[in-house]
C-alpha cells in the first residue's frame, strides 16, 4: 500500500464570474513510479473533472506542464511524487497570464519574446535553390544545439526576480535565444545591431545575477554562462558605440 498523498491545488477560473482564488485539497494513494502529472490526471479522472492543467508530451519535451510544486517551478511530468512530502502544494507559474487553476498562457509570452528579440537568422544572402547545402563545422553545430534545447516551459522566467517585477524583461530564456544567434555564423548582425535589441534594462542589463534561472532549467541549459557571454559582448558593444559618439537611447 502506497502513501496517502494530499495535494493542495490552487483553484481559480477567471472566466467564471464571482469565482475566488482558493486552495483545494485532493487525497489519493501513491503508487510505484507515479509522477505529479499522473497524480493530477488521476484527480481529474477520478475526483474532479474541472481541474485545469496543461500537458502534451508527458516526457519533458513540450514544456506545457510547468507549475510551482511546493513553491519551486518544475515540470509535473518530470517530478516523481516520491521526491515530495506526503502533503504538498501546486500552484500556477507566476509572470504568465492565468488561464485557470494550474494552466497559464506561456505561448503568448514566448511569441512576444520571439518577435522582440528578433530571434531568427538575419542575412542578406539570397537563397539559391540550386546551391549545395553548406556544411556547418561540427563544434559550432554542437554549441548551437545546447541553447536550442529550450522547451519554453517558463520555469526560469517564473523563478526570476526581475521577470516577476518587470513584465518587459526578456529573461534568461530570451538572452539564451539571442546567444544562439550570436554564435551562429549564418547570422550577419553586428554586435551594435544586437545591442539595439538587448543592450538595455529589459534585456541583458536587467539581470541582477541571483542565478535563480539556472537552478530551475529542466533541460540544464547553462543560462548564466550564456548570459555572461552575451553581457560581455553587449558591454563591449556599448563602450564602442559610446567612444564612436553614437547616442545610446
Ligand atoms: Fe524552460 Fe530552461 Fe527554456 Fe527556461 S531556458 S524556458 S527553464 S527550458
Ligand atoms: Fe510536456 Fe511535461 S507534458 S513537458
């Protein structure tokens, strides 16, 4: 017989007039290999079909099931209940717009980030359908693969002090996204052009260095290392622009 779990879930549906934020306890028996995703699914199937939470892949790939588990942002599908006490809380991620209960809208936030950070290859080369594919150096391809592993779960954003108090801060995930293009030789932007995008308090200089993002990334992306690289480049670009007499807005 497994442990009796008490899962205290945040409940609130902003679409129901008069609904009030509250915590609701659900009791269920734990079994071998149970993840929090499985437990929440059991609650929805057996106890309360109205409980809202998100999932797609159940394998730490899609990033949909991130939530605050006992106050820490984690993926429900990657969290074994045996690693938690028999009573614990689950709440929606802060920063993102609440859809209801444990479900938040990370999609709009990340879409906005993509546009603001201009997260695509900038090149003046014309695409030639007949040209042979240009092979990328293995080392560079591997270096790009690391930051590319972001699954847009939002855990680093939810754990970031700056992102919690400044809605326009692009967060370490945004800076990580820019890092991915900075090291890509196909992107022809100059450092000064990158500076225009992230050389400010909403970008690379907004981080106060508490490193809370780094601790929470389920894909173990070295966010602080990547941020430090971008910050060094942007500080140098800022100085250069100042010495060239370019007015920095
Ligand atoms: Fe999630 Fe890590 Fe991407 Fe942040 S950088 S959104 S924690 S996968
Ligand atoms: Fe896809 Fe958890 S369900 S990451």
